[in-house]
C-alpha cells in the first residue's frame, strides 16, 4: 500500500468487505470469531473491552436484522 492510499488520496476500490457482503446476503458474519473472541476473553480475564463490546453488539444486531430481512422479504 502506498502513501497516497494510506492517507485517503487514492480510493481503495469498489469491493465491499466480506462482512458487508455477508450482511447484504443475510448470512452469518465472522464477528463471533473475531470481535466476539476478544469480548469473551475480556470477560474471562476480567479486562474491560467496552469498544469491542459495542462493535460486537452493533454488528450482531445488524446481522440478525439482515437475516430477518432475507427470511421475510416484502
């Protein structure tokens, strides 16, 4: 990655991230394996991880809503 890309001078392309594609398709994302792991380890070790918890909860809610949308299209 060159300096222009790092500082936003050059776009990163038109490809959506894998989680965005999963949400659009209404299929489970890898949030449980990624951020969910950090949240569970934080709880196990009694370490606060409030930002990770917030991201995890927001993405889980989005994932659930997308699954409901795909299951019950209007």
